[in-house]
């Protein structure tokens, strides 16, 4: 029996440079499989050559002309119709591309005969394209097709209830359960006892789900594997950006009522040893010349970060890195240490400045507004690129709260160089299995059709550079307003802030590539957005080449 295992990364049309970052979670799974005696192969479609095929020139030009027009005004019924027509035409083109790639994989599988094929699932195009690919593979191959990843962690067995393209799903952290599943297949053992497995009952067809595997000690997780025979596209010229993710921690104890991270990675901090992370950095520097790194933890623990910064300085490593920073755990007296160690950017989930909403709606009781104000300004003053995210509208919102956030953003960011930081604005989103969702009526939400709501989340397309009203037909309301109406209010606030020449929409992953591109950050963002919409992948490839050269 073969030991070959395929891991596929496919989430569709890029909307940010991070689309071309190496996928550290698949590399970690590959490391676990290799340690378990298997031969993993990562097939990463999020590369420049493949993505260049997704947007033909004539449709890219139509998209650019349309987005340039509608981004400056409220959408009309005619705009919605034109966007729908364009999306339909793009969809037909992209389905043909996926079918073409499926045929290539089928021929490859007939030769290699992998034990299983796993696909990492994302919402939106990632789910749509992966389902199409999985369907074509199942039609021709007698190989188990398995889905997993962040989308499955959120919706679980619901995915198997709605869609039938996958034989199995793996829920939860799959570092050990994927190896156990592969071992059972190889040895001819019943797979239905594997932790986190979602499968159909052999008689009724009902979706069944096993308890997930809870990894309590990060030392049990294998190092990511970036070997040429495992992750070959990394070694092809200018296909991937050499900005690497580091799995420094999992879990978050904050329990914000709107947040999906505790669902994905649990409520308790589990931290990787600092010396192990530094060892990974050194290997990536030696292999790829990498200088830029992003911590993947949704709330990097302050003790880890301080120890990491001290060790980086002690060893004299020259790197730049970014992380999430929580207001309730980050202290201003540590900022200078972090800056000297190479901290180049932070992402702060500020959300609002109203204490009552912070306490009762968001469950951010350790985040007094005055501390948010002070911490954001301290990071900006230290020259660390500071991205703050704000939720508006949100439950119990008022016009006063809106203007309070607007005025602080204008005060904190206004008058600074656009290299200082960026602002991200999002409408309240009702994500499955969060506190908001579990008690949605308490927070002013309504879900008239639960199945339609779940499908809306699974098929949600998030592209920050298009009007938010067109990203989804997500079927929930908040305080009587549809998601379209809430998103329109968000866009109105964004326009007010943009008028003050404040940068919008640059998260810390954009920032790392932007700094290495040698361009001013706003110019980098605008040129990348234009290239993604137009399908100008000659420009994308030039940018990838420059970032990698500067690494």
C-alpha cells in the first residue's frame, strides 16, 4: 500500500499578498505525516502562475471599470445586476480552469496512486472551487477525498449535510488525527474511530462526527516541512512570497462574543517553546533567505513575546515580524523591547470605544477605552506599523458611538505618514457557534432560515476592496437591518476616514510584503488591488520577485 498523501491548497482569486505566502498549517501537517512514515506532497494552487489563469484580460478590465465606479457611490439596482452578470461570466471561466487542473491531477494520481487526497477548505471561492475539484477527482479516482481546515472547524458536520463532494471531513487540529486516518487507510482498519472524523452513517447516510483531538502540548506538533519534495512550488521562481507564518501559540482565553478564534483553536493558551520557534526561523533563513515572519496565534501571549524578543536580541538575528496584540494583555513598557527585536507591525482588535458595548456585547471587559487609545498611540509613536480593526455597525450601536470611533481614528492616525498604520472597518458578522450566534436574539440578530444562513457563511466571499454589499447574500439581520444595509453603513464610515488621507485595509500581512516591496504602503496596496482586479499577474510576479530579492 502506498504511503503517498496529497494536501491541496485552493482558495481562489487572490485579494491580498498573503495569498502567496507559504501555507504553514499544511506544512505542519506534512511534517506530522513525514514523522509518521508517510510521503506528503503539498499541491499549492495559490501561486502566481495558476492565479494568473483565473481572471482573463477582458473580464479583468470590466471588473476594474465597474469597481472604480461603484466604490465612490451607493450601489444602484443596475450596479447589482452588472456585478452579478460579471460574476457569472467569471465563474464560468474559472470552472473551466478548475476542470482543466482536475484532469492534470487525475493523470498524476493514476501514476502516483496516493493513499488519500486532502483539501484545505475556506469559505467563499475556496469552498466552491474545492468542491468542484473534489467532485471531478471522485468521479475518476477510487481514492478517499478528505476536507478539513478552518471552515470545517467552524461549521463542522453541517458541511457534509449540505455538500456531497467529500468522502470524509476532519474537524479540529489535524496534526495527529490526519496521521491516524492515513494509518488506518494504509493498514485496512476501520477509519470511523479517528478523532475529529466526520463521515456518513453507512445505513442512514446521516452526518456523524467524532470528538475532536485536543492537542494540549505544542511540543507534540511536528515542525513544518518545507522540503523540495514536499512543497515543490516554493522552489519555483517567483511563484510564492517568502514571508513565513510561525505557529507560536494556539488558543485564546479572551472569549470575545463575536470571535471565531476560540472555536478554531480553543480557549486555553498553548505556546511553542521560544527556542523551537527561533530554530525554525534560522532554518527558513538558511533555506530561503527569509527575513519576514508573521505569528499565527490569535493573541500572542505576552510572556512568549517578551522572551522571544530578548532571545532575538541576544542572538543578534535580523528579522522583522508581526503579531496580533490584545489591549488587555499588552503593556506599553514592552513596546521598545519589541521594536528593537524586529517587531514591524501589530494588529489590534479595538472594535469600539464604548465601555458598555465592550463589556456586554463584545465581552472585552479587560479593555477600557482609555487603554485602547493610549496603546494605539504608543505603537504608532514607536514607529511600529499599527493596524486597528473596528466593528461598525454592531449590536446596540448608536450614531454617537460611530462618531467616537471616527474622531479617535482621525486624531490617532491623522497627520501621520501613511507608513504609520492602517484601519480596517467591518460590519457585525454573525459567525456560527460564537456567543452572538448561540444567543442571537439577545444581541438583536435574527436568522429566519438556519440552513440558508449556514450556506451564506460557507459561500461568503470576502474581498475588502469591493463594496461590502456585493460580497454575500448572508441571510441574517441585526436590529432589523440586512447584512447589505449594515455593510453600506460601514462603507459610509470608511469613506469619511479615507477623505482624511488615512490608509484603509492594510493588515499586518500586507504590511510585511509592502515593506519589502520598497514602495510606500498605500502605493503598494493600491497597485496590488489594481493588479488583482485586472488580473495583471505580470505586475504581481514583479512584486513577488522584488519582495523575495529584498528578503
